[in-house]
């Protein structure tokens, strides 16, 4: 995941998704996370129906309890995905936040 | 389809800290050979179903690895990987090897060693079966099935109690299976009170992390008491949930089932005993609908009413082994174990969990959140 070349290739996709809006159609709260996400848990992950078509599975950020509902409007934002080790490249990607 | 299952064996499933993958393979493959009454030298090819040996154990090249251990030195040997459907895919590949005329008698080994590693590392490795966006979202497999569960709840009014009933049934069945990881029946209340893993899924909605192995010997030769494979089909869908046409069904399961029923020349109602892929409780509900046993939205209530429970079912019994939930889920072994269970049921040797008079069995093995589905139909 932290290969600089892979991150560089992935940036193009991130750019295309940025700023798009949509609404939550389903979600969960991950309480037992993968190893690299241990410092963030628990956190919600939402499945979002994007305006203009398509869907995305993304972590929900800047949320409050009232935002965890079907139909909640969200926007794609760029965020740090995980903390790399001290010499690693910082991976950025798409997360969603309530609007 | 002229493929017979002439040998079948399982190890105990569970937290087997004192047993190595090599020892699991020896026990189960030599068990299946003994059951078949044949010698090592008669095996022409070995098909190994496994997912995580590289990511967790640092060992790839499993075909040669296990061929060496088993003394299959001149046999062809392969590793087949398709996430949690690796075992089912290994059987499918072995069947094709026989149908092609290349081999007459082959062994299938499903094996996984998971409990040597930290749960976070296992969760990370399992997410290798998902999409890159799902990994970047920090999602887990319980998380992906939780998203599917909430869709099903919203669409059909499925409840957390409905899902809990799947775990209760499968733990009851597991309590009758000496090789199962869990032998303790549980209650709906215990499931609902277990701690949350990925809301709305709780610990007892989830299949466990397990070690174990299962093996089959397939052959063009028939046995008097033999069980035949009458259908073997595979279908695929997108890796990630966000690319799917529907989120209340697994399209790959529907497609694989349709092809299998057509190959076998039967309908869903002809099945007496089924092993359905219940990695999470919601998955069994989805499976019973997508396999055509129940119409969409009606399987949960049927399971809760005991319609597919041993001793209560009028016909079809689902997951007599205890399923992934109760018997355990060593990833690569699971799809093979399902078929080993059906062989016992169709031979009439399943003991306390025997489905009386079972003649037709179906095994349903899913990889990822539904990107791969494998269906086998067996007939006595």
C-alpha cells in the first residue's frame, strides 16, 4: 500500500473523485480494524450513492451520531489514509464527510 | 459428469497451536486416501485450496510444498486461490482436470493456518480479497457484510434477532459434529449481547478465525457406495461492493446456482442437504435466497422458524456441519469441508447429525463479499 509508485498512480483516480457529492445508502462502524488503522478505531465506513451515478465505499470523517443514517448527504474529501512509519510516504485518499 | 468422490476426510477445526500445516495436510490427505482404499502412487495430481500462506506464513509454491510432504513426487501440483472460495475453486479445477481426460485420480487439499497470527494481521490479510478502495476505507470483512446486512434490513425488515437465529442453529448443528470448533449451543440473547465487531454484526454473528484442513479423492472410477459430482460451477462479480448492480443479493451465487441446477438437471427443491457459505449470519440468509431455496426477503423468518434445522426440517437441512459459523472457517479448507460433509450425509455416515434419507446435496462457497461463488451438487 505504501509503495510511492502505487501512490503516484492512484492520485489520478483520487483527483477524479474529489468534490463529488452523494448520499449514504448503508454504513457500518468498524470496531476491530486492520492493523494499520488501529489508532483510528472505532470509525464508520459508508457506502455512498454518488450524485450523477456510481458508488463509493469510504470512511466517514467529521461526523456526529446524527449523521449515521441512510440518506445523509456527504461530499468526497481528500484525507490521510493511515499514519506511515517515520520514513514512509504519507498515503492520501478519498474519505467522505457530512454536508 | 463422470466424476466420483471416492475418499473424504477432515481434521478437527479450531485453534490448533500444536499442529503445523504439514501435519494437517498429512493427517487429512492420508485419511482421504485410506477412505478411498488407494495408494499415494495412484494420485496423478494435487489441487491445494489456500488463501493466506503467502501473506501470513511467507510460504508460497504450495503445490510443490505439499506434494513433497505427501510424497506425491511425480504428481502435478497446484495452488488455487480465490479468497474464501479457494477450496471450492480447487475442487472445480480438479473436476476439470478429470473431465479433460488428463487425470484419472486426483487429490484435493483445502488447508489454512490462521491462529498463529494476530487478529489485526489476519484482518489485514483477509482484506486482500476486497477492492483497493475498500482497503483505503479501513473496512474489514465483517464491515463489508455489515453493509450488506443493513441493506437487507432496510429493504426486507430483516432484524438482528433473525440473523442471531442463524448462529443459534449452526452452533446447535456444530454441537453434534466432533470435528467442529465449537460444541456449545448458544442462545439468541447471547448473540445479541456479544460485543459489536462491525455494527450491526456482533462477535457471534461472525465465523471464527480457525486452523484446519479437508481433503477429497476424486476419480473416474466409481465405488459401489460412491457419491458422484453432478454439477460444478463458478461465477464471478466485482471485487468491491460499490461496483455491484444489487446490494441485496449476491449475483455470483445466483449465476453459479443456475448453471449448477442446469448441469445437474434438477431444481432447488430437489436438494435434501446444503452447506451454504455462512461466513456471517447475514450471508446464510442471502445464500438461501440466492440459491433459490426461498424467495427474496423470506429466508430469515424460515431459518428462525426452524425450517432448515436438523430434526425440525421437513426436507432441506442447511449447514449440518455447523457451517463456517459453528464448525470453523479455515479459509482454504472451508469449501472442501463443505463437500466432505455432504459425502458423509449422502453415504449415511454423519452419525448424530445425519439427515435421514439424504440423496442430493449442494455446497455453496463464496469468496470475498461475493466476487466469487462456487456451487457443487452431489448425488448418491
